[in-house]
């Protein structure tokens, strides 16, 4: 099992709509709007690293209003 975090920057006023859409993605365990450099933190549990890549690049980055993402793979 691969555990990862995807940090998401959104366009102004899009965080609430996007967090709901992101929560619908199959491998997403949790998604939260946060204060700081990023707007949303997404927690992903997937079978393989490839699945994390698919969630980040296709599912999350493919949503209109997502400006940037950064993915961190948990090492423990």
C-alpha cells in the first residue's frame, strides 16, 4: 500500500467546490481545505505508486480551477 499527500493550489474562490470533487476520487482517503501556501491537502491510499500518479495527474490536475499540485509519498 502506498500512502501519499497531494498539495493543491486552486484559483480564487474554488477551494470549496474542488475539495468536494476531490473527495469523490476513489483512492482519496481524505481532503481538507487548509490555510498556508497550499489551499487543499489530499490524502491518498493506493495499491501502487502508479495509482498515486494517476490520481495526481489525471484526476486532481484535470479539475478546472486547479492551478498547481505537489505530491509527497510517505516513507513510513
